[in-house]
C-alpha cells in the first residue's frame, strides 16, 4: 500500500511541476479536435470504474533510460496506462511501448544499441556493395577527366552556390535588390540542413515498426499514443495522432542542427522539445485524470 501511495505522490508532484510549462495548443490539423473528442469519450468510459492515467514522456536524451525503468515499475505493480504522450526521446520510447513492446524489451534495446553508429550516418562495411568496396580499395582519389575545362568550371560554380559572378563578393544572404535570385546562390542555402541525415535512426525505427509505415490511427494502438514535433515554418506544435508512425517518431526527435528536419505535408518538422517538451496539457485535453512524468 505504501508503494501505491508513493507512486501517486510522485505523479502529483510531476503534474504540479509541469503546470509551469506554457501550453502549446493542441496542434495544426483540423482532425485534432476530433481526436481530442474521441479520446475524451474513451476516457469517460474508463472513468466509470477508476481514474484515467496518462504517461507523459519528455525529451532529454538520458531520460529515455529512466523512462524504461518507470515503465517496468508500472507493469510490475499492474498500473494501467491509458495513453502515452511523448516528445523527442520520450516520443520514441513512448511509441515503441504503445505498439505493445514490453519494458524488458525496451531495456534490452537501450542497452544493446550501438549509439555511436546509430547517431551517425555510417554504414557497416559488411553492408556496402562489393563493387563499391572494391572501388574504394583500388582508388584513394579520383578525378573527372571526362569533363572539359569549361564544363568543369561551370559545374564547380553551380556546386558552391555562394559566389556572385557579377561582383565577386561573398554573400551570406539575399540582397534586398535581388532577393529571388540570390536565395539560391547564397552561402546559407548551400549549407546542409543538419549534421547528419539520420538514416541509421530511421533504419532503427523502421525495424521496430513493421506494418506501421502507412497511415495509422495512433489512438487505436494497444496503448493510445500521441507525440509532438515542431513545425519551423509556422512555429507551432505538430501533434501526431495519426499518419505514418515512422515519420512521427523520426520527426519528434529531430534535434535541430544535428539531424536533418523531416519534410512532410508542407511542414518542416524538428524536435518537439522546441515547442512543448512536457506535453502535459495535451494529456489533460484528451481526458487524463492522473498524469505521470
């Protein structure tokens, strides 16, 4: 009994601390209101027998490991989780748990992942095609001799995209007088959108979500699930409650500057922690009585 009281006190303290977080609004899509109404109706049915419980998982890197321990504790003492709402690493762990994976599996996953490789775009040597490996072993450097001098110079000027041939100066952004023309030739437009593309993270997510690459209603997973990303175009939160689970989980943890953003449906999505790192307000809107962080 003391353990149950302790857990409830921890939940209560987490909710009080999270109330200082600025509300981000529910999201961008017209279907968001319908999702809220659907979850409220489901929570009303559960509330006839007991209070509803939502697990809100925030961003923060190493917090993902602590989240797995909390999930193991909840299942050990048979606490029912009625919904999971997550951001960043919390969205990644929460999505895997919502699909029905056990906390023991998540614990093993977190311990055995090669994080150095996962957080890079490196490809294991054994997965590189033989023809490419053989080429790399034979040649350390190659030169495009098949180009004419003029063609090569034109290609070089196109690739660097920051030299203005009219004045020979270095441009960091578009000039007021020629904004449209200078955008494509500016230095900023030539820089990569992230330190890495995130292909190894995408491979990991895809391996964990077979059958969920197409449109899916996240509220109909074994545990209803929603996660938060940030649309840098509008500056608003994008709340994923349907669509591609792969895309949702990849976008919610897309750290700006490190991972390339996820472009989908006219949005440019980065880590949800930029807009709502503790989405307690979303869990409340969807009908949760008790919110645990």
